[in-house]
C-alpha cells in the first residue's frame, strides 16, 4: 500500500507557519514576583523536609 501525501491545503499550512504574531511580553515585576514565589516555596519545602528528617531518626 502506497500512501500519498495530500498537498491540497499546503498554502494554508504555509500561511499558518509563516505567521508572526505579537511577541509575548512579561513585565519585570511579574518575573520578579514569580521568581521570588518559586524560591520561597522551594526553601519552605526544603526546611519542612529537613525538620521532619531531624525529628525522625529512622527515616531511611
């Protein structure tokens, strides 16, 4: 069985691929807020786990 590609809508596909939309921008305040929240959640999780491991001597 030979499968032939369908080229009937190749111009539509080309237009979609060539489309240059508006650049997505984030302002600096949002980036700093996101970074600080990620850092806070990571450190909080790390400290909670560290405290839990210290409380339980037989954790392994």
